[in-house]
């Protein structure tokens, strides 16, 4: 049913274990959207012509599909949004403008995704209310006693993920709602169901939550569409979120009145095709059955947990007693990013990094993890393939030579000990030509990334010193430190030293040193790094979206070169 899964990646059959980030789309969803655009496309709620009526019918039918799917009382309680993030922003912003004030508290947990933290911080800043995070234990479970202690009459909102995206912990959401009703009667309860919705049965009446939000794209549906369920009375009491077409009853310059639910919260032309696709996705998962999906994924998770623990030096991060199909892990001495690159070369898609949960990573004392997240189309054979590659990585990864540990104070000796790379060629262009010639010997991704890693092997190890004397470069998936200066005795030559805790990034740093260190600042500024990385077939590492160090490093080096050229260094 999933055409995308029948492909090879780097010559290997694709194994897609990044379902918590986004699931793949079945043919039924792709077809529903294509059919809509080929036959029914028009704006909704606005015209009497046939296409508009068909589009409106499809859109409102989809709302009814959502209602049944989550067992809401009334379809008008199901608002279409752009996704979970949009839904939470709507709730936090509207509560901020109507219910929150100085001294009020919003209770979250240490497990939350940034989308369930930052919108509340924005609302708190605007209202003088306070965001509080209830703690978890080391297994990644919310401590219910601690949660209860934090509930009070001051609590105006509680917003908790049903399933943690980073660890897979299933939170006892029904119990937490009951406790909230008892101890914080002024609070609304928001369920972030982003990671639950595709993996178990949802019944908002049974839960008795005030809000429940999710994204279409994690439910085998399209991106850019999601749902905000809210109890009618609670939604009615909120002010509108955005103003625009379709959310009004009457408009005049003197006074505007708003449409009833659900339109009050759906300003502007919505993602109609996305909504149609979402309904097709719901029909699709229901044809399989969420209870069966949950049972299958539970079995797969148990199998995968047992098998992955066979990998030497593995550390599973997140060992809650109740878990959805997510395994977060680290291998001793191997950067998560390097594991991600190696797995990709084997055709296995996982996510690496902080998973948009920086406070959680800090609480667990890790920079990030590798995360394999399952869907019902994954198999035990695919898990076996993952385990084999991980065993290979654990066995073959060369432990990094002991770098001096970071220490709090930088000494002059430390700075003197840093080796700034000398010039590797006449100009950045000459260095680029030499590198391009070397890398042209490798015609596949694995060969090219091994070449990069080998270059990194020869980079002087200065992670500890650089960490002690410089700030971490922001916007990177691994920890990167860089310092630069005008070459002593010159006024216009850039020199820099940098290091990272991922092998692949160390290799990219080595490439950047060959290109730029020891070169005239003006030549550095004029050189087109992006074009060079495209030329050598490594442009996946330079796009800023990848955030693996290089985009920020290039920006930093350009800044240093500019400072030198304008004599600020
Ligand atoms: N988590 C992940 O890889 P959006 O981006 O709006 O569809 O969903 C945001 C969101 C909110 N809450 C939870 C619990 C989530 O997991 C996510 C999205 C993805 O884990 C992408 S960062």
C-alpha cells in the first residue's frame, strides 16, 4: 500500500524507522488528494457552483470522519489546523488572551516537545503567568506524585504529551486528567496526541480532556494539516485566534461578529486537499484497526528491545514500563550523528539529535540520541537488519584518541597549544580543485563519507581545549567548537581551529580547513562553498536545514573573514 517503501536507498532496500517524525502515505491517501485536485478542486463555504459544493461536502465529511475517529460529541468541536504545533499555538495564544494572568501556572512535563513548551512560554510572557515542568524519573516516566503536588487552584492549563516522541513513554494521561479535575479545578487539560494518534484508539469522551491535538502527517496523512479537538463550551469561551475570511458572521468598520464553531477558528482558505487526504488516512487506518496496529507494534517493540540489547555498548535511553514503538539509544563513544550517517548508507532511516526536546535531553544528561520509531509496516526482519548494522558499528568504530578533558578555565598555554591549520594550497580555489580530484575517486555515498571521515581522523584533536575557550557553535546537530584569528604577522589572513564530537563533522571541518585556513580573508569571502560541496557531491552536508555543523561553520568562518578584512580582529 505504500509505494515509497518499495525503493532502494544507496543500493539497499529502504528501511524506514523515522515514523515518529513523519509516517509514509498509503496509495489511498495519495489517490484521495489526486482525485480531489482532478475532479473537485474549488474553494469551500463560499459559492453555489457545483465544484465548490463538492469541495465543501468533502471537507465537512472529513470533519465527521475525524469526529467519529476520536469519538467527539460534535463535529463542530473538531477544528482543522496546520498540525499539532499550530493547534497548541492556537490554544496557548487564545487562553493567554482570555484566561491566563499574573500568578497563574501552566503545568507541563520534562518530556515535552518544544511545540508543547514554547507556545506556553510565549503566552506566559504576555500574561505574567508561569510555566512549570513536572519531573520524570530516569526511565522517562512522569512521577505522578510530583505531578499531583504541582496541581493547585493557580493551575490554569495542563498540557502533556500522551506519548513522548523522544523516548516512547506512554504517559498515564487518563489518570492525569482525573487528578487535574480533582486538584486543579480551574485548569483546562490539553492532550498532545501527536505520537499517540496512529498507535492506539482515541476516545476524547472517555478521556474527558478539554483539548486533544494531532498532526495528519504522523497518521499516514498529508503534511500541513492537523486537528484541534476542543470541548464546545471551552472553545466557545475562547476569543478567535486569527482573523480573516470564513471566521466571521458580519464585518463592519464599527463592529465585527464571529462565526460559530468550527469556522470561528478556521480563518482563511484551509488546506482542503490536506483535509480530504487526512480523512482518507483515517479511513485507511480504521480499515486495519487501531487495536490491531497497537498489538502488532507492541510485539515489534518487544522484539526490537530484546534484539537491540544484544548490541555491545548499547545504552537504551527511555525504559518506561509502558512504551510505544520508539527506541532511543546511544552506542558508547560513537556520536549519534555518525550512527545516523552509517545507517543511512545501509538504507535505514532513523532520526538523530535532540528530537526537539532539549530540556528532556538536558534532564537525561545526553546531547541527543539515535531514535528508531516504528509503524505497522515495519517488520522483525527490518529490526534484524538494524541490529546487524549496529553490531558492525559498535565493533568497527575506532574509539576517539583521548582528547584533553574540558575544564572550566582557559589558560594561555591552552590557547598556545591549539594548532591553527596552515595554508594547504595557493588559494581556496586551488585547494578545492585538489580535494575534488581526490573525492572523484569515490562514486558512492559510503565511499565519499568514508573519505570525509578519514580526513577527520587526521584533524588534530583539540575538542577539550576548544570547548574550554570557546562557545559551542549554535545550530549544529553535533557539538562543534571553533576559534579563528588573523594569522600572526599578517593582517588579512584567516586561520582557524575547530573540532566536533562526531566523526563526519570532524571530516567536514578538515575539508573547511583545507579550503580556508591560512587563506586571505577576501579570498575566503569570495569563495562559493555551497557550489563546491555540490560539485563534490556532498551538498547534503551544507544545506542549513540539515543543521549538522557545516552550515553554521561556514557562516561563522565568513563572519571571521569579514571581521579580518574589515580589521576588527
Ligand atoms: N515530532 C519528531 O520527530 P508537528 O511538527 O506540528 O507536526 O508536530 C509537533 C510535535 C508536537 N508534539 C509531539 C509529541 C511531537 O512528537 C511533535 C513532532 C516530530 O519527533 C518532529 S519534530
